[in-house]
C-alpha cells in the first residue's frame, strides 16, 4: 500500500508559532489548483502500489472550494490506483466550516476530518494569533457531526504561557464530551523564522517553560488514557480502531507521494521535497517539470529514522527488524545502549524488542538520538 499527501499552501493569516510553508495570498488558489493537477499527471508513476490513504494538509485545505477539490480528486482518480475504502482526510480550520462545506466534503468522498481546534481558551487562541474563536470551534464540531462525519480528529496545543493546567483539562474534557475519537496534542515549539521566535528573542513575550510542558504532557496522557484512548504515538491518541492510517503509514515507513509546494515524498530509498515557493512551483509545472530536490538515504540515515520513529510509537523498536534490515553491527550497538535506559526505567522490554516507558515518552526524541548511528 501507499499514500498521497497534498500540501495546500494557503492560510487566511499567520499563526505566530507556524513554520510550515504557506502564503496568505489566497488569490492564487485557482492557479495553484491547475498546477497541482498537472503535477499529479507528472508524478503518476512515482507509486506503484494502490493508494490506501489520501491526506490534504497545509496550510489550510478548508479554504478550497468544492470545484477546486473536485478537480484535484478527479486527477488523483484518473492517475492512481485507489484502494477500496481508502482513508480520505482533510485538515480544516473551525472558522471555515459550515453546513454546506461539510456536505460538499461528504459528497466528494472525504471520510475523515482533522480540525485545528488548538484550544477552547480565548486568551490562548489570541496569543497564538489563530483566525477562529472558541464559539466557532464548538459550532464546527457540532456541524460536522450533524452532517454525518464519524472519524474526527482534533488538534490541541499545550505548554503556551496563557494555558493553565485547569484550562488544559477543560479542553480535554470538552473533546471527550463531544465523543471526538482521535486527538493530537502538540507541545508548543519555538521554530526559527517564526513570529514567536522573534517575539521571544526581543523579550516581548516570555520564553517557553519546559517544566510546564512536561507537566501538561503528563496531564494529557493520564486524562486521555483514563477516557479509553490509546496513546499510540507520542503526540497522538485514538479510541479503538480510530488510529490515523495515513500518519501510521508514515511511522511504519510506507512509501508516499507528496504533491504541492514544499511537499515531501518517500519511496523507501530516497526522499524528495518540492520547492517551498509558490510562484517558482507554478512556473516549473508550466514547463512540465516538478521542482524538487532529491536525497539518497544511506543505511545510517535509514536506521536513524527507524529508531526516531519507532521510539515515538507505543510498540517501540523490534530487535529482529534491526537485525534483518540493518545487520548485526547495528543490533549490537542498540543492545549496548539498552541497559542504560533499563536502569533509568525509561525503556522496557516488549515481545519484539523495547519501548519507552510512560515516564520517558516526553523525552522520546532525546533518547532516540542516543541510539543514532554515525558511519557505523
């Protein structure tokens, strides 16, 4: 199986923390749509396996009109082999959602929504410079549920200066009460070249409190676990049978094609990424050329990616997989490091290998980097 990711590089406004590629010049959406259709045709041979997941991300895919979405979907159907009952997800902002749009999505075959709630606290939304209000978040959830959507994921951001532990718990309880079956929770990170980074550097706002973030992560894990959610990846929680197939395939290193400016692709041995510039993307596609850079992955790079992703998942890493795919030297290196983290109670044995303990999950990336191989 394989997946397709489509990057919609437009937003109404810039959130202070965001470092994804986007433009607020939404007058170019129609030109983008035509360029994207042409890229789909140019990339039709990138994947050979049936497409199991289709994911519209961004940016803000919910800015697209029904006709624009229909053009893209028709091009996908004409150029790729779609598996029966494939997962079709669209990311949406609460302020874009209305009854007509929800109905249009269902008519086009969308069967899963990812809604950027981020917070139900007005002060936090204002601090993040989000375009929507608390009232719009409540209305959006009610509308898509009334329309008939069953698979709904909601994003929350924690660790912001204005978000108290009590407010975070209130946000979680609200989503549980709405019977949202998938929740993604992200610690606020300060990325370079963002407004947030600049404001902190100028001391216009306070810096991020890592201790608070660790505490709020624990609150999230405990609250959602008690409500029946499986903590299947560091930032992701799902009710039974409600995991994101698309993101799970990323984490299981299933090949995928990325379409649109700044989108990434992976075929098992190479990664490639499109240019993060809308106008240059348009110009290149007009010349029947996909504007991307390509990287051939070394065995070390593949191993390091495996360890990084595996330790973020509830299953952890498999010693047999490491031995069979990477070889005895890599396995010996891993097993030489394992005792350190067993002694710290930060990893525990599983049937197939080792996984992070609950207490260590907030530190997953740092622990994974300790296992990395350099010219092994």
